[in-house]
């Protein structure tokens, strides 16, 4: 299984960010794949946030593509990660 790189865009005081962090941790354990999660504080890394067009947090990019802005439903996030595993497997 190929590695999946997730960028979790956050900011201080973000109400939904802890829920997304926990969801990513839980799904990483559940799926058992090689998922690397990097937290990106948009108040510190403004350039990367701008590159993705992040206007609000939480936001999630998977393998370089912005997939979610706001807190996604766990099943939607799980499906996006599974789909990425499938794409990587076929390449």
C-alpha cells in the first residue's frame, strides 16, 4: 500500500480542529495504511494555506489536493482516504 500524505490545516482557537485531528488519528489506525498527517497552522504557514486556497479551518488536503473545508463527516473522510489508497494501488 502506498503512503498517503494528509495536510490538516488548523489555527489557534479553531473549534472544529481537535475533532478533525482525532478523526484522522482514528481513521489512520482503522485503515491500517501508511498515512502521514502534518498539521499546518495557517497563521504560521500562510504561503501554503494560500497555495491551497484555504480560507477557513479546519481544512484537509490529501496528497496535494484540497478535499475538505470544515469538519467532514467521518464516513466522507474515510471514503476519501480509501479512494486515495485505490488510486495509489493502481499506479
